[in-house]
C-alpha cells in the first residue's frame, strides 16, 4: 500500500514517488516503542506546561557533563529553527549569500526571510560543492 502525501507538501519536499518509509521526512511509520509509550504516559501531566524558553536546566546539565559554562550552549527547536535564528543574527537586508544548489532548502529560505540576496552556486557532476568557484 502506497502512502498518500498531500500535493502541496509533495511539491515542497518530495521528489518523485515516496515509498512507505521515507527517512528524509523524519517519519516513523512504525510508531514509537512500548518503552517510549510508557514513559510518555508517565509525563503527560507535565506536558501542558510551557517549556523553559532559556533552556536553563538543559544548559546546566550539559555544562556539568562537558565541564563548560552554561552560556556556551545554543539550543533550538530543531535544525530549521536554529538555521533561521542564525540567519537573523548574522544577515541583514541586502547581504549577499552564496548557497550551493541541492543543499538543505532552509538555508535559502532563512536567508531570504532576512532580506539577503541569495546566489545559488552550481554543484559539480559528482554533486560536490565547488569551493574554488565560490
């Protein structure tokens, strides 16, 4: 049985037919394990609280584990969130950004959101980034 994918979503992220399991979309058609389900049920009463926006406890735990200062860590809600945050910090309206084609689409999207001018560089025939031409 083939998995049905919304056409709009298909145009944005999928290239061609998708099989039942598509790891490129961070999907897990098998669901989580019994242990994970059990743990989730035990923390459900805590899930209605807003998370700490500064991630204080997580930063403290990481600092202790790696013998670093807590403010040494930058934590976001996934790679897309971090990419957008970094673009907002480092790019300004009109800045130029060179992005190799066939890389993660969020690099271009985040750059354009800041008003940066995006120039896409071609990839080599081996799908490598041609650093010399950049």
